[in-house]
């Protein structure tokens, strides 16, 4: 089976590091022109662009500011042309102990929801508007196993934000499928990224390893092939599905 993304333009959010970087690199290696979204780390985004053999476009947007997110996709389309697929990877995971003062706890909750859920929803909405006209488009949303099994109380906002993505993705898949739009959900477990390293530094790597069936943590490169397949159109009848890539967290 040859997975080719020739003649596709794909937006990957949070592409300057971690899962987003691995996904963007794999998409480009498979022939896509990748729009590399970043917020502050332009140097890392430029580094990734140099690895795509010219098959990339840099795009900056602060996803914590909904006024920047609104119109982001239409602006890219106007400048670069149609977008075939959207990979919503960007997100934050911020610890907030339940002993915090409610005002401080709420700040973490609102920031987490703003980036992980609200901005993602805006991007989905404006991509769907574009895709409905073209009668074609694919969305891959990166959620988390925490959406299905919860998390520690320190990360309740993260779990809730990722849970909302599940119903959003399924709703898009159910109601826009006959207009050519497919939507998929990836639910990773602990994945060896900078964000996960912050959590592991607090709880220890053994905490994560005890919870999985394999002897090593998932790497960003372990997610990229599945996301590439979903973007290719070879798995369109999996629209609406949630795919667990979490080293057997549920069966261990």
C-alpha cells in the first residue's frame, strides 16, 4: 500500500515541537505541502521547514487569543490556496492542585479550555466552512486517553478539555459526512514530548510505565503514520472513530 499525499496542503497546529513536529515531518515526507503552525518558537519552526525539502509554509498564531484564531484559516486559504486537511495538535497541560484558591484554579481552567477546546473548535468551524464548498476535507483532532479515563486531580482541566474534543469530532463526522468531510480522533497516552516530560518530572517515569503494556513510552513518531493514513483518504470509512495509541493503557 502506497500512502501518498501528493497535491495535498495540510495545516498542522503546534508543529514546532513534539507530536506536531513528527506529524508534519511525516506528512511532508509523504508528499504533502505542510502549513507549519507555531506560536513563539519560530526558530524550531524554521528548522522543521528546512527538513521538509521546501514542502512547507510557516504560519504564526497565538491560540490562546481567540481574536487571532478567528480568520486564521480563511487568511491562510486566501494567501496559499485550498487546505485539504487540518491536524489539530496544539495544546497545553497545566497543573492546578485542587488546594489552589478558586480564583487561581479558574485561571488555569480558562487558559486550558481556551487553547485546547475553544481555539480548536474555531479552527474546525472555519475549516468546515471551507471544506463544505469544496465537498472535501479531513480533520484529525488530537485528544488524549484522559478524555476517556480521566486524569489526576491536578490535571482535571486538561482531561475535561480533551473530553470535549471527542463529542465535537463525532458531531462533525456525523453531520458533515455526506458533504465530503471526515473527522477522526487520536487519543494518545503518555508520549515522550516536552510537555509530558514536565509531568514525568513531577510524578516520575515509573508512574507512566506502570500504567502501560509495553516496556517503553510512546514517541511522537509512533503517532505520525496513523495520522498520515487518515489524511490520505485511505481510511475514510473510519470517520468518527477514536483511535487509541497509548501502548495498551486500557488492556494492561
